[in-house]
């Protein structure tokens, strides 16, 4: 079974921008969308209702107040949906785990949105707490995981190197590697430094990722960034999307 999967930070859109985003999503017609930076807002409710009307299953945990989260849209049926955190937790809605089953291979799909931060201590502690929760939850998922999201961290080897990150932020990606999770884009394009977001000074950051468990890496047929979502006439958000084509018939031997 082949799947076309896209992760995209939609930036909690206005109603007008949400309408344009839906037009773009339907034009692409991918199988699964993991949308990050969602909120209880008119724009996000429009996306939920619109995509559901065209046959997508919508998973949209309702965060409280101004808290942000993740929305998953899927043509394949998603089962075993788990939001992983209590609804009264300020981080609720940022971590969604579900499962996809077909005749070849069942796999777990996880969408995450790691909080951004500034220099305020409460924002730093909130981000570290969520990173720790993610790593703990992901350590219990073995051998069949597809992880997608806006991680709001970069690799220690990122070009250019940014010294503003704490060691635990740099270590997040390394700890995923230690769990035998493969960075799908890096697996196919190890010599290519890409950016999915650009700061006010013009510096680029690779914040958006798709990881798969190592024994599933032979299933990755394509993975690349789609920059038209944040550039030029088609701009619908300030992030590039990351796309992966995934074929469950192409599973290789289990990694040691």
C-alpha cells in the first residue's frame, strides 16, 4: 500500500487563509496530512469541516484557550487514537498517536508540535517538559512508527550552526536516532541542508521532520520539502511542508 504523507505548520490561520490552505490541500490530494500549530479558531474549524466533507477522517483535539496543537487528516482509516496527555494539561493536543492498518503492514502514526520558546523561564521549562514527554512516550513505540511534526529544534550539525539552543534541544534529534528512528529526508539527501522556516533576519531553520523506524526505511520512496507553501504566489503559511511517499510493500529485513 502506498501513502503520500505531508506535515505542514499552518500557523493557526485566519478564515481567509484557511480557505486558501484547503484549496491547496485538496489540489495535492495526499493521503495523510499532519497539520501543526492548530487552535480552537474559526480558521482551524473551517479546515476540519471542509476536509471532512471531502472524505477525510479528522482528528482534532480541542485545546483550551490559546494553546496550540496538531490536526491529522486521513483518507485511510485511523484507529487506536490516543492524545497521550490529559485535557487539562497546557500541552494537550500537541501529541497525537494513532494506527494505520493495511494488508501489508500496520504502523503507528504520531504527530507532534513541540512548543517554541523565548528566554522566559516558563517557556523554556514548558518546551523541555514536552520534549521529555515525547521521548518517554516514543520509547514505548517499537518497530512500526512514523513520526511527523514541527519539532522546533535543529541538529547540532545544522548549517549555519546556531548557538542559542540548549544542549537538551540539540540532543532531541540524537535521542530519536538512538531509538532507531531514521530522519527520512536525511536518509535520502544526507548532503542537502534544507530549511522549513526563515527568521526575520533571513536565517533558515529546519524545524519540520518525518522520522520512521529503522526497519521501515526501505519503505521510503521519496521525501522532500515543498517550499511553495511559504514562498511566492502560492504562499499559504510561513513554513515549508515536508512530504514523504511511503510504500508498505517495500519493507526490508528488520534492523538489528
